[in-house]
C-alpha cells in the first residue's frame, strides 16, 4: 500500500466541477464538494471562468483538509480543452468553451491543414470539439495574443501548473479527438509541426508523474502540508477506464457517463472505425490506443427531463415495452452515432411522466449500445457515473448488447481513477451490481425495434 492514503481529486467536468477526497485504502470517496461550471458568455468569446473555478478549488482543498489531512492531489478534466499561457504562467487568451461555434468560421482553412483520421484517430467534429481547430482559430483571430504564448497545455495540466508551477502535457488529453497526437507513433501529429506549435508544447509526462509539491502560496492558502505532491493528471473518461485497465482481464468495455457518454472497448472485436459516426481512438493512461465512441447523453437527459420528476413504476415500464414507445436519435445534433438525424417520438401519445422517463432511459441505453457495437465492444460492460444509478438504463443496455452490465458503486468513476495515480500496484476493485440481460422477450424485441427504426 502506498504511504499516500487520502487523495484530493480535482475533477472539472463540463457541467459541474468537483473536489473529492478518495481513501486509497478502501478505494472509496469519503467527501465531495461540487459547484456548477458555467462558461462566461462575454468577449472575446465564450470561455471558462477559471478564476471562479480556482477559488472553488482552493476553498474546497482548505475545507476538506480541515476535516481529514490531504496527502496528495490528482487532477482530471473534460476533454476538448486546452490553454495558452505566457512566460509568467498567465493565460495569453481565455480558455475557449468548446461549444462556441467560432472555429467553424475557419473550417475550410482548418480542413486544409488538419491530419487525416488514419494518422490521429480523430474524427472531424463541429464547434471547438477538435482542440486543434480551437488553437488554429485563436492563432488566426488573435495573432498578437497568441504570439505571447510560451506554453500550450492540456486542461488538467493547466491546473497542475497553477498548483506547482511546473508545465507539462499528458497523452490521454492530447489523444482525445484533438488532431494533435498520433496514437500509433506516440508523438505529436503533423498538424503540430505544420503550424509551428511543437516548440510551444510543454513536455509530455506520464499521468502518474509527481510534477512537484504545491507552491508555498497554495500551502498557506489551504493549510495543506508544503510538500503535498501533485500528480500530472488525466482526461476524465480515461480516469474512469484506468481502474479496469489495472484490474480487469480483456475483453471488457467501460462506459463513462456525465455530460458526455463515452464508450471504450478493451480487447474487443476488430472493427473499422467510422469517423462520420463519432467513433475515435482515445489514448489510455498507459499510452495505448483505445477504440471509443461517444454522444452527449448527459446533456440529452437533462434537456429531455427538464427538471421533471424522474419516478416510475413497473407498470410504466411494461407499458413502454408493450407499446414500443420509441425515442429515436438524436436530441443533440452534430455528434454521436447519428449526428445528422433529428429526434422523433414513435407510439408516444398520452405518455405518463413515468412512461416518458422509461422511454428516455431506454433511448440513452440504446444509443450507448450502438456506440459499443461501432467500436467492437465485447465482454462485460461497466457503467461509471450517474447512469450507473439508473436501473432502466442498465437493464436495457444489457438487453441490447446481450452481455452483462456492471453498475459501478462509486458516484463518479473519474475520482477513483484519478486517485489511483497516487497508488502503488494494481487495485482490488469493487465491481458493483452485476445485471444479466433480462429474460423477458419484450426487452429484446424493444431493442430490436429501436435499432431497426434508428437505422432506417
């Protein structure tokens, strides 16, 4: 067992930011603080409120450390986000919100320089979902500010820089549909050299590297010990994957749920990935390529439920299955396995609130099953994050894939995975509740009807 036991995990998600305390001895979260992560919609473009997040992080570290001594800090964040910092470590430009459409205005120019899918495993995505497109747009639109850039950092390592003063990059964020990384050569892509960015890229360090202790000012502000180490950190979906890489035997799949639902297949069937359907190659914390697919499932769930009660009874489920009430893709256009198809309800007259929740849960499960099929998913599927607490989602995913599904017991798999960067040896994971495919024929018939209608 590592001498480090209590790890504070800074977890910046697209919708919420969290600081969790993880006990490495029990592999469990023992405390959690959370805040909304709302972009600032002001000039020069919509951007992340890093100063509000920084205040939240420091206050959370101080509060949590007063209750239980923090031994180390790890970091995980959402993808499609990077930072440009000047020689003093300050931002040269605000941290662009990837849902901003500015980069689309230079799409033709960017397409002329970006590498092919075969080189990077990165599909061409809209808005700022390709980080390379963000950097390209910022350089063209704000040349003087961009010229002040001394280092280009992925988002987890930006926070590590603020904590330690050490600039670094790391492969899970570099390899997350950025156009910046070649997963098969473990090096920067041709885009980085074509744009002259290689000299600005901070050194690549392993996710579990100790970048250094916290800065003296951080120790004074939070009450943490001055020698508290900070680990390099990693992309959030890969944080969810890491415990399984260390403890499970392939084949298996992991579905990380949050604003995005990201499906990752390890040791699965060999398939040809289709970039037009939002499949991609992620890079895991060990540096290996991982076939992946994703859609904006958490955002879809929030929009579809819109604060309505999320309660249902067995009769609601039976009615949806019997009537084959279908929600067809997609409620969020531009990404996912059906990026250009408008959502449609079928057999949905006079739905009760409980029936609507059941149909929405089934839709999200069937979208996830489609993602797993596209990436050759095989073996048991572990679901991490909020959707692990939705038994309708879990049961329909098992029915559609005809494979068992494990609902993770942790409230967020990202925090456990990120904390494991501080651990010695492989984890002994608690798997959570195991669900076999339902035996009732109506579940499989429903899944088949949805898949047929969605592919029509």
